[in-house]
């Protein structure tokens, strides 16, 4: 090759390198760039499907001194809502225990004007999509009452942060009590019950089970009075967990049975189905195999009707556990293998690995 030709080739290879680099950088930026955020407006709810690891972002333009109330209605997906101010500061995160159905309420006040971002996401391990609807329910200048509401919301969220850490968990109690006082003054019974439940969780994690039960009981009385069957059922489950921890298996069973009719009244068949498994396990621990397997069978039937792979897979794995407990090796293997196929289709590798280890032990 002549010297000039060699220089020409080197020059063109260098040019080709920079072209390819530019294409690569452009493609990378394209992959990582955020999609355009949907703008929220009053009277126009937005419904979307979401799966784990997705973040859906919305924006709403607010003036200084405005009160914004949002609702995020959840259908088979447990969402968290985060509100971010125009300066990038997180105004608040909203995540009440709803188990994937029910409504998250978001309430914020503005100190500065501009576009506020609302991120909706889920930490659920389930890979199946779930539907939610986000909409504006309140949009007005902040009133004196709103200021009290926002103060209580801020206190509750601060208490949640304190509760999350062992070293500050005891400090959360006093902060919850301050929020509770405001909710009671305002007559906000749903928020009063939510704060009582949160205080109960703090006491429960501090192993003060009697105070935990007292707060859960007060919350339960409110939910029973207001007809919030889902929250009431969830509270019976909590009482069942505490009873079983205290080795009162019969009491634990009674609490789970009490929850069952409430899930049905709430029309929450996924929770109803999973609670059938819980009751089956209760009876199994009480050495009542006949009742236990009747509940497991009913859970299997319900799970097939729901057409939710994650619930079917969960029920199948629990049936496998039950069969393994009483020594029915072949039946257990059959349930585990059916469950694995469903979990694989949902890309739940950790769950699959756990079940494969159980099969290896059998």
C-alpha cells in the first residue's frame, strides 16, 4: 500500500470511529431520556397500567399558596406517590397500607409557583401490570383548615421516617400523637384511624404488643363504624399475626376468619383468596387437616377464576408447602412445579430459585 493510501485509510478509520461514537452516545441518550410528562388538569382523570420498576411522571402547574389534593385509585397494584417541587425538593411521599386496592390520598400545599411533578411507582415484586387512575380532587387557595391538614400530613410523614429507624422509633410515637390531635380536631376520621394504625405499627415493632393492640383496636372501631371493610379486614389480619406470635393459634384463626367475610363484603377477591390460604395454614398448625385442605382447595378454585398469574403461583406454592408438611412428597412436587412455571413466566427468578431449592430437599 502506498504511503498516501495508508494515510487515507487511517484518516477514514478515525472518522468512522467518531461517527460510531456519536451514534452510540445518541442512542444511549435516547434510551435514558425521560418521556414527556402528562399534564394533570381538574376534571380529567388519567388511567394507566404500571409494572414494577416503572415510574410514571405527571406535572401540574400551581401558584404560590395553593392547596392540591390528588387521589390515586389502585386496581391490583400498590402504588406510591411522590410530589416534587419546581426546585427539585421532595414535598412528600404518600403510601398508606392498601395492599394494591383502594385509594391513595395526596395533599400538598405550595410555597412557590411553578410545575410540580407527581411520580407514581410501585415497589411490588409482582411483575404483572396493574391499573391505577390519578385525578385532581381539590384545587384551591389554601384555607385555614387546609393549613391544619397540611401540618398533620407533615407530622405523620415525619413520624413514618422516625419509625423506620430503630434508634428513632420511640420518638415517632410523640409525633404521631401530635398528628392524631389535629385529625381529631378536624373530624377527619379516616386519617385518625390511619394514624392510630401507624402508631400501632410503631409499638408492634418495639415489641410493646399490648399498646399496639390498643391502637389497632381504636382504628378498627372507626373503620367498622364508617364501613371501611378493607381496612377493618386488614386490621383483623394484624391481630391474627400478633396472636400467633404469642402462640395463641386459636385466636389467630378466629381473627383470620373475621377478616374473611370483610374481604368478601369489600369485593376484594384477591385478598379474599390469599386469606383462604392463611386460614388453611392456621388449621394445619392446629392439626386439623380436613379443614386445612378444604380451604386450600377453595383458594385454588378462586385463584383460577381471578386469572392473576401471581396469585395462582402463590396459592400453588402454598399448597406445595402444605403437602410437604404432612409428608406427601409427590403432591408437593407437583404443586411446586406448577408454581415454578407461572413464576418463570413472570420473570420472578428469586422465587423460582427458592422453590427449586425446596424441590431439591424433597
